[in-house]
C-alpha cells in the first residue's frame, strides 16, 4: 500500500550550513529486502558501550568496515565480532544511493566504505553523540530513514544546548558534513506509529567513509 503521506517529489532543503535534507529521496520498498537479507547474514544485535550500557538501538553493518561498540571502545572492524566473518558486502544500490544523495546535497564524490544499519522499536531513542571514529572527517555522513517517522535532534559541535528538531519520514535522507560534520545528533524516543512496510519499526542506514 502506498504511503499516503510520502512526498510526491523529492525536495531539497538546506537545514543549516553543512546540513541538507533530501525529502523522499529513497525508496524504502527497494531497500527493505536488502536489509532483510543483510541482517539474516549479520543479525541485528544490541551492542554494549564502553560504559557497560547495552544500546537500545539494534545494529548491524554491511560493507568493507562495520562500526562496533564494545566494552573496550568504539572501532571499525572488517569482520563481524559475532561470527568472525566479513560483514556482508554493501549492495550496489546502497552505495549508489549514498553517492547520489551526497552529490545532490553538494558534497561531491562520496565513496562510503561502511554502512551502519540501525533498527528502532517503539520507545527506542539514540543519545546525542558525534560521529568521531572515522579517519578523515572531510567525508560527509549520509543518513537514510525508512519506515516510521522519527524526530532527529541536531545540536552544535559541542555537547549540550537546545537541539534543532528535524522530523524524518520514510525515504528522507539527511546529509551532513563540512562545518556540521562533528555536530552532536541523536534521535528522540520513537513514538508508537505504523508504517505500511515496517509496522511499528524504523530503520536507518548511516553511510560513512571510515578509512
Ligand atoms: O537513526 C538516525 O537517524 C541517526 C543514526 C545515527 O545518528 C548514527 O547511527 O550515528
């Protein structure tokens, strides 16, 4: 069933210097079967932070490198610690989507080598954080929203303050880089809602260049 609230045509909005929202840029119907296959190979799991807390967002990865949180710290790993096997390959449609989004948003060529796959259930939030584990911060971050809408919270480059609340809907892509590359950001608790393709869940693909 088509999502009656999805925008008819993608729209580009400059949110602030270095942050661009591409509304309705991605087709979740195309992406979801890949997410299902990838997470059969490398299942979603709740990683543990260096502080010993289990993350509420369930995560997996695809691509040459995967972001991992462990009691010993955060890192990019070529293999899945659960299986010892390489992360599943990044599908060409994922890579192309991320590259097109970055180019459209004005960031030029983007060649991601890591795709973090996030899954949110009702009530799940993501605490404010900076994406700090990548070697070269000149590459942007490309973040794709799928399913139930969420409120993304964008802060400045230092912790705290009042966030800018950005509603993200199915198919939206947020690209941030340049002066906003190290902006703190998080996601508010997912409100109870239903999406035709994901039920009560939200998925997010975060594309990064780690090395
Ligand atoms: O789910 C989102 O929209 C953001 C995800 C995120 O910030 C991250 O994975 O670092």
